[in-house]
C-alpha cells in the first residue's frame, strides 16, 4: 500500500455534498486500482464502508444500469488513388494578326537646288562693274584699254571713270601720272558726250564724268583756265543731277565744286570778273548740303570727310568731329580710303 493510503477499517472524511436531492455517484480513489462507491443524499452519508477490501458496498438504491456503448464503427481502409494530373494549360491564343499599315505616300519630288551664281563672262559689262565695285581700278583700266570697242558709248564713260578712279587711287607724290590720267579720261568723256544723244541715259553719265574730270583736273591748271572751267563744271554736274537725282557721286562732285568756289582767292575772283564778267559764287554751307545729300544716297568715306572739312569752315567743331568719326567707322579699301583715314585720324 502507498504511504498516504488510509488504514483498513478507518473512517473517512468525505466532502460535503453541494448538490440538490438528486442522486449521483462520486468515485473517490481509496487505493490504487480500487474504488469505493459512496452514496450521497442531501449532504449525508448513506453507506458505510464495512471493511476495507471486503466486497462491494451495498445500498438501498439499485446499481445504475450500464449503458451499452455501441462498438466504434469499423473503419474500412479505402485506398486513396492519387489525384489525376491537372489538365495541361490551354495553348496561348495566337497573336492577333496585324494588318500591314497602309503604304506611305511617296515623298514629293525634291526641287533641284538653285544653280550656283554664274560668274560674269570675262570682259562683259557685269564683270567690268564688279571690278569697279571691288575697287580693282588698275585691272579695270587695263581691261578697257585693251578693248577695241572701248569707244562705244556704254564702254566710253566706263573708260573715262576708270581713268579718274585710277588717278584718285595713286599717291599724291605721283602727280605726273595723275594729271596724265585725268587729261586722257576727260578726252574720252568729251568724245563720248559729243556722240551721245541729248536726254539719253548714257548722255547723263557722260555729262557726269566730264564735270568730275574737269573738277579733278583743276588742281593742275593755271588760274585762268581753272576759272574758265568752273562754269563748265557747274553746268555739266547740274545737268547730270537733274537726269540722275539718286546718284550720290554727282552730289559729291557738286559739293566739291561749291567747296572750291567758296574758297576762291581774291586774285582768282578778279580774274574771273575780268574774263567772264562775273566770278562763280558759292558758300561752304552749300557744299555741306551737297555732301550730306551724297551721304544719304550712298555713305562713303570721302563724303563724310569732306563734310567734316565744310563743318570746320563753318566753325561747327562738334559736327566736324562726328563726320570724321563716321569716316573712320566705315570699312575702306584701296590707297584713297587709307589716305582719308590718315587725314581724319590726324584731325581728331
């Protein structure tokens, strides 16, 4: 027996009943492997243990009927078959067939590039004018001097112009060649003017170069001849200005005539009165007006520098400085422009 087991025949203290009058059985462990049925009713003990291990305890109540417990159901082992494999996935739908895009319209035909500008034929009037624009005066003079048709009217005034431009581009020290070129150019211009029809466009250019060459030649002429030519210069230039009002070089030549006449000395004025009855008259203000007109029609270093000289004569120092600045700001080409830049810079 276990040490905590009660002695045989000992009275046992049972817990008090806490239920109602209903009967129930409570099995209280007394020994290992055995039980003692105890009947409880209304909280008092109704049975006594006769002797320990002496048979079952009797009671005035019938033993509870054993409840037949049905046997557990027979489990039949059913072999579990493996699940069928999943069906293969359906094939992907074919990609939608794309209709080819409509063909692009053909590109418009490319227009052929413009032909490059053709150089003027050597010896043509266009080639001669390009030489004049580029201030290739020596080359232009040689081309015209070598031509057999230089006496034609449209070439004659260009040949006279080439004489003047080449003489103007030479340095002041080469006075002999300058005078020779001016006299030869004047002869060409006078011969062309004699053949030209009055009122024709070519005749206006002949008048222009007769007046310009006469004015340039006055530096190398004696006083009597110079005074006599002053009236011819004025008439030729005024005729050209009426026929060619947009020509800036004609306005520039008129300004130079006015500037020279305004500065004529007492001797020359008296000689003109004796020979022609009157002396040519003009003022520096008229000269400045013509220089400004020449600048408006075609800006040039010569027009700006001559305007500064006229302002100096009129005691307008600020205007003179402004005109010299304009002359220096313009790009130049050739010896004549370089000489003007030198003179304008020295006068500042």
